[in-house]
């Protein structure tokens, strides 16, 4: 339940279109809804500007589907991450307009229409990093941001990155996704005056330690202005980029 829903509810009461008891009933589950295995935070959209996001990994299909269903009843936008196709096909039974990004493993439900704001550019070092990059894109997009892609411009061929410097400079926020040694965020941050969100991925050979080497490289970067999220956490990067991108915007 977001600000626009609350505002309409109060206006309906004010204008006599809705009685007080009915309004109270709609607000009754505002703090949270207890499903036994999960407590859904229906208040989050009011506090954070976006509803609770469903992390499907580790949940049963039935749990994921029921949580998505309950959230969709109270919110105009719902995002589920780390979702497999079985969950998506079950969601389609009651949300036929739900969209699945196979690469990102995300389910997006959008019932309203808003104009995207700002400009977020998601840069990936290599093609193996695309699942994480796509998760960041799906997250930032559903949160109302203008998002673009710049893929396969890793440090093994810097001419590819420098050939797109104009596009990089046009963005307000940069998300840089890299595996292997994870050097790309440092290079990008050294070229621009924009906030850079670095995302280490688990792509790499043995000494990459499933993303640990990339994570440590990014944390130890000598280029200032870099924020680092967890390994393979495209969602966290997209969410943070959205917050930065919306600074100064009217979220009402």
C-alpha cells in the first residue's frame, strides 16, 4: 500500500465515498500480515517508497507464490528475485500480466504506469556477468528509473569502455558489475564524477573464490566514490541506485 493509495483512501472518506469503518478495515493489515511462515510488511512502501521484495531462493514454490499473491493484493508493483520458472508459471494463474526475466530470474508485476526518472547506466565487464546485471536492471526499472545497458566492456579491452565514455558521462548513477579480478569499477570511477555502485560476481576461475577476489578488489579500490554491495547482489545495487537517482524527486 503506497502513498497514492493512502491518499485516495483518505480523500474517499473526506468526500463521503467511503465510510470510516471500511477505511479502517482496509488499513487493518497495514503494519504486517502474519502467514505463519512469513510476516509480510505492508507498511514498507510507505516507509521506503517501494513494497517488500520477495527473495524466492530457499522458499518452497507454494510459499513464494502465496507471498507474491498477498503482496500484489495490496501493492501496484511487486518484485520477486531468484525465482525459477515454476514459480512464475504458478504466478501467471492469478497475475497473467506478470513478466519473467529468465536471465535475471526475476518476476515483475506492474499494475500502474509511471514515467521513469533520472538515468542509471548498468555496465558489465563480461557476458558471464549478465545475470547479475539484469537483476540490477529489473530492480531499478520497476522502481521507476530510466535504465540503460552497456555490456562486455571489461578491462581486457579498455578501448571498448572508452569508446562509450559519452554514454557513461550522461548517466546520473553507474552500476558496474564484474567478476574475475573485479577491476572495472575502479577504472570507471577514475573517469567520472558520478556515484559508482560496484557489484562483484562469482564468475571466474578457482582463485576467484566464487567472487571473493572481486569483492576484495572493489573494497580496496584506490578510486574514491565507490560503494560495494555483496557478491552477485544485483538487487541491492539496483535498489541503492534507485535511491540515489530519486534524490530531489517528488515521490508523492
